[in-house]
C-alpha cells in the first residue's frame, strides 16, 4: 500500500502591525505544493486582501492593534485598497474551504502540511486566533485543525 503524503500548503499573512497576538491580518496568500516533486501544483493559488478595523476606538474595544503606517508601507498596501477588501470572516471561510479541498478524505491525518517562513511563531498565532473566533477549532488541543497536526515545515527554523 503506498504511503499517503499530504499536500504542502505554503501560506503567509500580511499584517497591519508586528504583534501576532494583536495584529490585524490585511492579506493572506497560499499555494499548494506537490510533496513528491516539490513543484507548485498548477492553478492552486489563493490570495485575498482583508478589510481591517480602521477606527482606533473600535480597535481598543476589540483589543487589536490599529493599522501602523510603517506596516502598510512594508506590505505595499493603502487604506484605500483595504477599504474595498472583503471582511475577515468572508476571507477566512474561503481560505478554510481552499485548504479543505486538499483533504478529500476529511481525515485529520490527511490534512495538508503547513509550510512557510516564521509560520510557527507568527502566522499560526494569527491563524489560531481567527479559527478560535470563526472555526474550525479544536478546544481540547487549542488549535485550528485545517493543517496536519504533526507535520509542519517552518523554513525560519532551518
């Protein structure tokens, strides 16, 4: 019986500040990689801007950082671009569906393998915050179950 290898999904958030526990995601992008030949699977790109909360008082109420000018500059985004973007919940639901499409069996051991740069220390913190709010969420393990529970490749750690 051949070994089942999960698809690799390389994903990245762009954010409006530096603290992963309080930053607002302003963009997410991902691509699927074939684990056997390490080539991008054609037509598997995912990308969306995300509309942040702009009002400083609302950010304080939600315990999130307001957008920082320097972060927007680094990410090449403008408030005008972000005002036209879809809301976080809409983008999140699309992203979860995108990830789940790479796990037709629906079994947690066949979920895609997360790949990225500083995902474990930064992007996954954001991912788990969003999942805890909008789902899916595993309370017993305190994590979002859309990626493989064991295998993760963080290139920053290499």
